[in-house]
């Protein structure tokens, strides 16, 4: 694939639509902004509880380029989850599997495990099947980036089903890099520590984490989004790879 940035005269602008799951806030919103800035129109997936944030982001981006943002509300863990026909026929060229839920769990918590698998793996697998390239479809899906976690390789205590589900998502993406080649590229971004939630109060834990990061600081959502945009658009000869965006923390034992 070759992408031409008509505004700069250099590779960079990918036409078509991107789908970003969990795209209404935090890292997802940063990814939406980054892809939109590169010329893509964007479908922002959000949960019903995040409609206000998603609508505000839509207004922000459509003030720049009208008609380039659609919203899709869906609870990936709901029993009646389904993929609308309009989305399957949208002509999505880039998909970012970002929707996530970070909750504590232990091995016997079957209900939590089912929710985590549904959100991180099941819904994304269903979307990929709906969007997979088919004869006569134009433009076809070309690039998929999944957001997992450095915890996939060094699991924290007390988050068994989250870590398991993220690991399953990563394995699925790497398997599809073979199965769907050469038509679709599949890559993974593993974030490390990014800005804490607004209700975060554990400064002692925060300082301890910072000590384990070789670059001496936590990352930004914009840095995460930059890595996603690189793999989704620019890295046309890269597939089946895992990129840690963690300031070097995954090189430390913790």
C-alpha cells in the first residue's frame, strides 16, 4: 500500500474509514484524533454510557472536516451484541481494537472471565469477520492494530482474566497476520503506564512505578496514538509485530 499526503507531498495520508473501538476517551480518543488528522474518516465505537464524550469528540473533529465522523454505540459484553449492517458495508480500511475493561479478578471468577473474553476477544473477532475483505468490496480492510498491554508478558497480581483476555487478543492478531496475508496487515501495540484515571490517589504506587521506567516518566496518550498511526498507515512492510510503548519498562523485572 502507498499512502499519499496531498497536503505535504509525502507518504502519510490514508483515505477511507477507520474504526476505533473504545474510541470516546483517553487513549482511544487520542487514536481517533491521530487517524483523523492523517486524513481518515473515523467510526468511533463507544458504550452507551460514553455517548456524551463520543458526541463531543465528533463535534470537535467535524468542525475540521464535516461529515467525517460516525458514532456506533454498543456494549461488547451484552448478550444481544450485534454488528450493524451499515458498519459492515462502510468500507473500513483501518481497524483499531482498543476497547478494554481493566477489572480485578481471580481464577475462579467465571463471570468476570466471560465479560473480559467477550470485550477483548469475542467482539473484536466478530468485527474482523464482518469487515474481512470479500470479492467486490471496495475499499477492503487493509490494516489492523490491536492495543494489548505489557502485562501480557509480565502479568500483575490480581488480574487473571484481564491478562488472559489481552493475551488471547494478541495471539489472535498475530495468527491473522499469517492467515490474512498479504491482503491485511496485523500488528500489536503494548502500552505501558499511561496517564492515571482522574480518581487515582495512590501516589506511593505511582512513584514506585516511575522508578521502574528507564525513561523516567509515564507515557502520553498522544505517544500511544503515534505508534498506532505508524503501524496502521506508515509501516507498509510490517505485519505480525508487537511494539511496546512503555518507556522501556518491559525491559525491567517488576
